[in-house]
C-alpha cells in the first residue's frame, strides 16, 4: 500500500544548479519540457522526464498535470518587513523622512498582539499568492510581533526567518528598547522559535543609526550564544543615511566597519541594499561570506540609487533578491526581477533571464545558507514549489505564442508576470495557494 503522502506533478519544470556567472548559462539550470516531480513526505523524491519517471509510480499515486505551465522552486525573498504591508506605496519621501513619517507610525500599532496576528496572516497569504515560500523578515521592536509572525508561519509549515527589531535610539520612544531589554527579549524569542519546525531566528538591529554601540555589541554577543542564528540589517542604502552613520560612529572607517567592529558579519549575515559600497567593503563582505539583498523596487521607489550587481559578482559576494516591502512596491519576485533588469540597463549592463531566475531561487537560498533545504528541486530538499501560468493574462498568452525558446519565455514571464501568473504554490508538498480558489485571508477590496 502506497502512503497517501506521495504525489506527482507533471509540467515543464525548471530549476537552477548554480550561478550562471560561475557555471556559464548552459550549465546553470535543469529543464524538462515534459517533466515530473514526485513528492513524498513533504520532500522532493524524484525529478526528471515524465517518460522516465511515470512508470516508477504505483497506479494509485495521483499525478497532477498542468497545461501551459512551468514548475519552478518557490521564490526566496531575502529582505522584507511584514509590519509595513499597511503603508506600502506611501508618497513623496526618501529613506530618513519616509521612516519618520510613514514607517514608525505603522510599526507603533504592533504593540497590539491581535493587530500583529491579523497582519501576519494577511502578509503570509500575500507572499504565498506571489509564489514566495521563504523570506527573511523584519518584525517590529515588540517581541509579540515576532511571536505572531512565527505562529502563523508555523501553522502553514513554512520555512521562514524573522527577528525582533533592536532599536535603542533615534526613534520614537514607544519604539525603542534598551541593550538589556533587547538582549532578554531576543533571547526569549530565540529559545521559543529558533529551530522549531522550519523556523529560524535573525538577530535584527534595524540599522546603525538606531542602535548604540552598546546595543550592537549585544547583537554580536547573541550571535555567539546560539548555533546558526542569522543577522539581518540595512547597509549603505541612501547617501544621507551613510553620512549620518559617519557622524554617529567617527571611530569606524565606514558603514560596514560599524557592523564589523561589533562582529556582525558572517555566513548567515544579510545586509539589505549595499547601494553605496566602496571596494574595501565589497572585499570584506566577500571575505566574511556575508550576503547582500538586492532590492530594486525599493531602491528606485525611495530614490536610493542603483545597486552594482556586476561589482558584487566580481568580488564573489553572495546576493539574493529582496522586495523590501513596504519601501519596495511589489510582493512579486517576477516584478522585482523586472525592475532589477531596468536597474542594470540604467548602468549599461544586462541581466540575463537565467541569472535573474537563479537570484530569485537558488541564489537566495545560498545567500541564506539554506541551499541544502530549498532553492532548487534536488531530491531530498523541501517540496516548496510554484506552478507558473504562461497564459495568465491575455498579453502574456499572446506574447508567449511568439516566443521561440525557454530563455525568451522566461524573460517575458519575469517582465510581464506578477501574482496573476502564480497558479499554485506548494509548501512541503501541500497546496498553500491556488489562484483560482482564493484564500479567505487575501487582502479584500472594500
Ligand atoms: N533602514 C532602516 N529601516 C529601514 C526600513 O524599514 N526600510 C528601509 N528600506 N530601509 C531602512
Ligand atoms: Zn528594509
């Protein structure tokens, strides 16, 4: 008798094998025109041609077949703020004023645990609607915000990383903690959630201007006290911000050095933005195996600048894609790649569709040191995957009919596609979003 937990999915299937910059485009991906993935107990059991795998399946195993579709690994968002979903698309400011006028007031509401629970549900529903199955997520300063988020992610059996914001200066009083309280609160959250199911904790100092040196030292201390913790913060996003960091930390040689001095760099450290980095900083990020989250929609929306991806590539810095909602303007990784392409165009550079695809899947997993578990469809990894619909909109359908290669179809999908192109999302082999039968917690119109 076959266990009920075996399922199979048949369609065109694409996954990434590594960075095209290292492997060359042709060696960087696997593609099966008529492919099959077999899922068992939440993991990928097999991936290959349908013609070679179908006969290995007992007759009672259900095979779901998708037409005009492409199965890919779930997208990975390496930088996003769940409490900011309510103020996405706020008008008119650059980073520091935007924080003061829009962000902090939105985050103050998370003192209310029920609000945090409701927003967590709406946020995760929206991520899954967009095909994102793993994210590195900012909470607020309130520990309850992280309890609410992790509870919700646990119920959905998602692989998620999150942490409580540490912020002890240069913010409204009701959003600040202290070095001691941030240590205690973070520690309690780590004990409660880190390593539970597929959840991981990130020590989360907001950015250098909102932490005293004492608090940054506490963040560094926490990282030494538990295995495999993440460190998640912002770095060199905006020119006024970087100038402010120089004033606040005159002894340090630069922005990155503030974090380095407090031992916050490493294999599980993710720095959002990195738009204004010098050569030494790039070298140091590479030497410490730290990662950058490239957030094109946010960097354009806040007028922060153009991320230099070729420079990061040259230094072999790990890079993942980040939406950075609410400064970012879309939950869609497809739309994030669309904007990344334009950011490169403005610098006279190209972003190949297979490089884009890598960045949004396996590259993100590598940036998060999670590529043993997620990022492609290798047998043994978590069965987190997405079914994309080539015919999702009339324009997509029409344009796809003119496309003659996978490369072209992929590029059209990431240029014209968005949440409408995500037909199904699966986490651990279970359906967590189906476009045509919407979830009750998706944001509703009035
Ligand atoms: N720098 C410090 N806090 C934030 C934030 O919430 N969003 C962005 N984009 N940058 C930040
Ligand atoms: Zn951010």
